[in-house]
C-alpha cells in the first residue's frame, strides 16, 4: 500500500516537473519573435511615402534609429570593431566612439536598406547556439531576394543584435579589419578623426551638417 502511495507521489512529482519545464520553455520568446517587430517597424518607416526621397533622409533615419534602439546593441558593436584598444579608452572616449560608430553604421546599414526596392521582408531561418543566435531575413531587390543575417546575443531575457551580415559581408568584421589597419598606422587618434570626417561627409551629403 505504501509502495502504491509512493509511486503515485512520484508520478505526480514527475508530471508537475514536466509541466513546469514545458511552461517555462513555452513562455520564452525566441530571437525572431523579439527581432521581428523591430525590423517590421524599420521597413514601415522606409515604406512611408511622406519620408521618401533624399530631402527626407535625416528625418527618416532619425525615426529608424529610434525604432531600432532597443534591439540593436551599438555599444557592443563598437567594442567589437575596436578590439583590444577599447580597453585603453576612458569612459568619455568610449561614449564618443560609440556615438561616432553608431552614426557610421546608421549610414551604411540603413543606406543599404534604402536601396532595396521591396518592403516585404521575410523571416526564413533561426539558429541558436547557447547565448548566440542568427536570424535570417530575405529582402526583395530587382527580382531577387537579398539575405540579411542578424547576429544576436542573449542579455538576460533580451536578444540583442550585435552584428549584421548583408549579402555575405559582416559589418562588424568589415570595420574591424579597416579600423585595425588605421590603428596600426595612425593610432586611436587617427582612427577617431577618420570616422568623424566620414560622418561629416555623410552629413554634408544629406544636408544635416
């Protein structure tokens, strides 16, 4: 009799454990689920007729940067492109570097998206390995579909983008290599000056400087 009671207790305990695990797993939000609203908001801005055209570039990009700010970790991107030199900077220098790299990535990443002729972005794949994930999207362009991969890492309950791969090119790796060359030749002062000048040229082109 005691054995039967013990078995029933054990069975109940195991059932409760299974249900609890299922509930926790089911309650987790995937990288795609977290990223999708952000990317859809981005493309909605690009698709807004009142914001199209070169004359609206500054307003359009400001709206986009506001829309993606909570899902894109620009500080982590900046840290990665700078490499070990990051740890030699003061807090003020780090903040300034992040602001300049964010502006540079804005012009490159959003500039790429502005060139595509379709707004029907598709979320086609997701890969998760530990605290890292890759979410793959397809964007229409001249009769084909361009793959854009968002590389993300988990920070507590949030999945944050720290790199973007467009048409096979990683923004972080691309700038890490470029910055590495400048750092070897001109040190950090030369690098930040180069980035600042590049951003000024973008600002002049779009009338925001």
